[in-house]
C-alpha cells in the first residue's frame, strides 16, 4: 500500500528558494514536505566528477542528467531544451537536491532601487509591485542566511544598506588588484563583488581556500549552495523526497488540492497539503503549471522569459597577471548599471573572469603547433596573460520570449520537455555595441593583443520572468506576495516572479523574496 | 607566602595584566587582576560557560560515563550563581570538593588539582569572579543515573582517589622555575585530568602520570619526556609554540579539548609560565610504550593516488565510492592537497608528520574527521568542518584507514564499529557495568566508608 503523503506546506523543488522557504517554516514547527525531481548527490562525488571530466570548461559536466529528471547537458549535448526563435536559450540548471547553486559564481548583488521602477523612470519594462525599501530587510536576512562577504569599507554599490555585510570581502587576487588600480584611475568604477563565499569560517563552513573551481563545484562548501538550507530544513524537521518528479497540479475548485509526482519507476504518487510552493526554477515551474492548466488566467505563465545576455572579450595583456588565484570572480565594473540611457538601451555589469586560463592557454599553444620547451613556455605565458571579461545585459520582459511544454518531445518518464522561444531585441543589441567599446578601451589599457570579442549573447543561466509579479491579475501571474492571482494556496518561490532582470545575478533577490514569502506562510500555517 | 609573592610578580608581568587599561586603585584591584590570570590558567571558563556572551554563567555540558554534568553558574548572582558564597565556602569547594550546602562535588570539577592551589590564589580567583557582572542563569540539574546520582557515593570515591593538600615541593631558590611549572601543571592547568589515565574507580592512575589517556573519545597524548612515546623529541620552542598557537608544522595541531585549552587558557600564559610548564613536563618520569619505535610525528609518506584515479571512474550520481583514495580526493585533498602535504604555510596541516595520524590510537583522527577543528588563537581561526553528517561510519573508517596507512602508523586500523563508538563520544567506561553488577555490595560498602569518614572527620574537627 502506498504511503499517504501530506504536509501543511508542500514545496516543489529544493534549490535555494525552496530550501529557504522549507527551512524557515520547519524551524517554526510547520510540517514541510519537499519534492525534488533530481537525485541526492554528495559533494565529494561532484568534486570527483569534475576532476574526472575532460570537459573542464563545461560546468554542467559534473552533474550527469538522469533519466527521470533530465536537465540540460552540453558535453555531449542531450538536447533536453527544445529551441525555437532566433536565439538559443541554452541555459544551465541542475535538477538535484540543492539545485543550481551547486555551481555558480556566488555573486550576491542586490538590485538597484531603480531596477524596481523601470517603467516609471525609463518607460521600458515593468515596475515591481514592491519597492527596494520593502525588500531591503529581506536582502539583509538573505545575506546572513547565505553568508555574504562584501566590501565593508564604505564602497557604494548603489543599493543602500542598513547593516554591514556579514563578512568582509576576500582579498583581491593580484590580477583583480591590477584592474582595480588601472581601471579606477581611468574613469571606470571597479568594486569588489559581494559574494556568498566565506572569507572566514561562517555557519560551520570554512573560508575559501582558492580551489578556483566555484562554478563547476566548490569542493569545500566555502561557497554557499542550496544544499546548505536543504540540510538545515531537514534537521529542523522537514522531509525531502528525492527523485520525485512533480508532473501535475490537482485543483479542487479554485484551491490546489494536491500535486502528483512520478518516482523513477514511473509510479505516480499524490501529495496533499494546505499550502503549495512551486520552486522548480523559471523553466520547470511554468512547464508544470502549463501542463496542469493552473494559474494561467492572465495567459502570462511561461512568458517574459529573461536572462542576462552576455558578451565578452578575451585578450593577451602585456604583463603577467596570473588569473586563477582565489575564487573564479572577485570584481565587477558597475558604472554602466543605471542612468538615463536605460530608456534607450540596456544597463549592464561587466566582470573580470578570474578562472585559471591554463586550459585555454594549452589549447592555443597546441594549436600553434608548438612542442617541447617552446610549448611549455607558451602555455606559461598565456596562462599568466590571458584576460577575459564578460557582461550581463538587462533584457526587457517580452511576452514573446516564452517557455511551453513541448507537444512532441517527452523525457524518460513521458513528461513534456521544455520548448523555448527566445529572441534578443535592439534594447540589448544597442547596449552591446557600447559594451564592446568599453571592452576595447580596457584591452587598450592593458596593452591587449589578440583581442577577440564574443558578441554571441551567451546565456548566463539567470532564468527570470515566466511567472511574473504584478498588481494586475490580467497581466501578471503572482501578486506582490508571490501568491498566484488565481489560486490562494499556490505560491511561487524563485526568480521566475521577477518583473525585471536588472544587471546583476538574481540569486540574492530570489532568496530575499523567498524569505519574505516564508514570513507570509508562517503566519498562515 | 614566598610563592604568593612570586606569583604576584608573575601575574603582574603577564599579558593579561598588560591589557588592563586603568587598574582599580589599591590592593583589591591587584588581587582581581591576579585572580583573572589564575582563572585563565585554571581554564574556569571552559566548563562554566556555554554561551560566549554569558561568561562563567554555567550550563556547559560535560559528558561522563554516568551521564551529563553541567558546569554551574559561578558569576556573583545571588540566586543562580555563587553570590552568596563566603570565602570559606569557596575555598572548601576548591580544596575539598564540597559545595555550599556540604554536598560532595562531582570530580568533573577538578578539585583533585585545585586542592593544591594556595589559599591566596583561590581567594584571588574568587575576587575576580565577584568583580564580574552577575548573570542570572539557572544551571540545569545533573541527570545522572543511579547510583551515580547519589552524592554520598562520592565520599567513597574521594577516599580512594583524592588527596587534599598542597604540593610537596623542594623550596630551594634554585628550584623556583620547576616549582612554578609544577604548580601550573598540577594545580592550575590541571593537565593530569586529561593526560593521566584513570583507574577502575575513575581516579587518576598516578603510576602513569601524564602517560596519555582517553577523554570522551579524544586521546590526550603522552606528554612525558619519552622521546618516542611522549614529547621528548620536541624542542622547548616547539612546545611553547604549540601551547601558544596549537600548531607546530611537521609535529602536531591541536583539536578537541586541547584546542579549547589552548584557546581559552594556555595561550594567555606569560612567557615565563610557559617556560616553567615546559620545564616541569620535561622533569616528570618518562613513560615509554614498547610498541613505539618512532615518534608519532615521524610517520607517513606522500600519496600519489590522484593520478591513478583519473579517467577510471565514470561520471555518476552514485554516492558509494569505488576506493578510499577517491573518498580522500573528494573530501580532503582540496585543502590538504592530493599528496596530503597540506599548504606550505601550515594553514592546512600536512597529514604526514602529524601526531594525530602517526599514532597507534586513531581516536583523534576519527574525531577530527567527524567533528572537525575549531581553534581560535592570535594566529587566527583554524577551522575544519566536521564530516559526521556527510560520511557514514564505513566511509569514515575507510578514509581513516587510508590515511593511517598512507600518512600515519600503518599498524593502526579502525572499523565502522569504532567510528560508531567515536560518534557516541568514545568507548564506554567499564565502571557503570561493574557498578550495576555489584550495585548493592558497592552501595553498602560506600555507606560503611561514608560512616567511617564522617566519624574521622568529626574527630578531626573536634
């Protein structure tokens, strides 16, 4: 006989958003059941996978896709995501206990106050139904929960704060110091990034020891990952079922009565509860809602898909800079995040890539046909001098950019795969021209040779929009509390609710929204 | 008196003294400052503080084979602390192990050592404690099992295991440093409480003084001057560095109770006191274990398995390891290096030439894997996360055996059962079982002894 599964609050998805909600509620004595589509993988296994994989630049490589809960894989490609439209939304995300923050840069920026008022200020995009000031206390709570280190030296990042960062920022690498000195003296504003990475022992996790592989996997948990709060939630009494792929939301009138999941054998299980929180990211959550025909009276479910389209530049500096010491990213250029220009083209943030360049240097040196001592010297030279910058551009929410469950393509359990239609408009393209000029100037300041621009609008895996937040039920999916307009006991945790993309990584904002949602649910349970 | 004067001089030279910005006027302030230094040397805070923000307010749980004992509140709060204690009552507690109401105190409170403290020093500690703000915090009751919850039984224990009274020492001037060292080790820092094994009745086995003992799953190592089994091969400078920082590259790094003792107590001792302590430890009778042919820090060779691992295992989501080397690589090598050599500056200690690995008693190695390390000193915060929630008993055993074989004493082996016992706080004491077997006889004997002791005491008082 199958077990009757029920909890006061059922959370679908165990990434940072779902785990934070689950932890907050479990701590308050609420019964919580977390359903995670993917498997539970131990950190050491992921570390070993990374070390065993030849595809060191493919940060998905250590996370093998499973039959029952596939996720995008690129080496070799599994074509899980179906692409339509002019641009591939070839995003990365992880379906495993703990979610996608297993691998990230751990950048934990706050949005700028103006990012919440794009329509009012600049006549583009949307306004949020909440303000920066309303979110500020939750930003700080999220920084404490995740363990954020940041510049406590008075550096103004444009997002007013009432409290210092929980930890001081890590020392900058030599390369970051050089860029900090040179660019700041030439009119750029380079700042240390706030990151969910320990600069001292914090929350029973050690300080960063500079393995420089944050984005495939932090081997020592100095960097925050959703698994931290999954484990805390479980300690506080929450129950998690792994390999439980939710494929259907069952309604009883206007209320959600249950969700149904398939186990790896394809057997279906029904889970009842009082409140339901969907936290399965901006692709899988709208897919689930569309498959279930839930919450879509606005027609906006799955629409307004956003990311931070990225461009880049790579060059050889005329001095040794030794990228790769410390974590993979330490500094950003922030003076192009906001301004009157945003009514015309996208704001952006540029960041220096501190990933070790040994791999790219070796490939290039081999490509040049070198052997023996000359090969070694060339690898050393390039590993010390290769510089790479990337950027995030603020894309506008566009209903035409959307994800739907594929009609033709199913996964191993017979569940529809996501089909994504995505295009990048002039708002971003115009900005990218300006970004290119900034790159050229930076390359020039460092005597750059072999300057190569990457104008392909690379994905940055910040899956936003698709369940957008707003006051009007006709044009948005959830209200300011992350509750669906259509169903009073159905809530969304995650970046899918964000009405604008801003210019910075979305994790801290989604964490702050999750804590705010948890407060609301605690009052209801 | 001579000793007290010498102590006062030492205390005034101490760093604790130096930190005081504006001393209180008169001799009262001198006494308080001296008391602060002595309380630090005696590490009172370790067992009498559970919340850093409430120093000396008690509540610290001490696991014993008979149940948990809570260090009481020793702030001057009159209700929940010791605010109502007279000087005589305070001296009696430290010198005789008797509480305010005449009850026998559990020897988790090391009055066996404190009994050797001078009355002046005891009163200086009291003056210091009474100079602190009173904190209201009730100490939890001690939930010991029968018969150990009967304090009368302690009278019997004391008969066998407690010799009150001051240290018998050669008081010639030439002997001053050694005398001071003895006083520190025997009376204040109560080193034997952990480093001397206990007999069947849980008293210190004086024949094996400082010869090493197990405490709640941790090994307090042999610190006699034997060059193989003890600290004989360490230099004075290394021993001093260890007591100050808990870390000597190529020798040892402190974890567990020793890390706590260094953090709260030993690192705050004056240079002269540390020297005296080292001098004294070098003077105690060496205890040699015939199975030891090399010092513990002289063991191990670098690992080379990393190369062999690569390309063998498939990329998977499996949580069972194909080899111990794989567990080591995935869990340990990111900080301690694939070779096990740690970082060159010693921030991440080498696993070779490491006394917790090069040992025939793998208790501490397993405890560090399970519980990690936290040691705050002037050198910074040495921190390693525990893996108790991450690895199961078999995995910890596999990992420990790999490290013992590669970096340590390959004669050492552990199994999952050993790891399970370490998780539970170390091997159980035989005493509770013995007690259960002969409970009635024992209680009867204790009552008889108690009667005799009372009689003797009354006669003595009269």
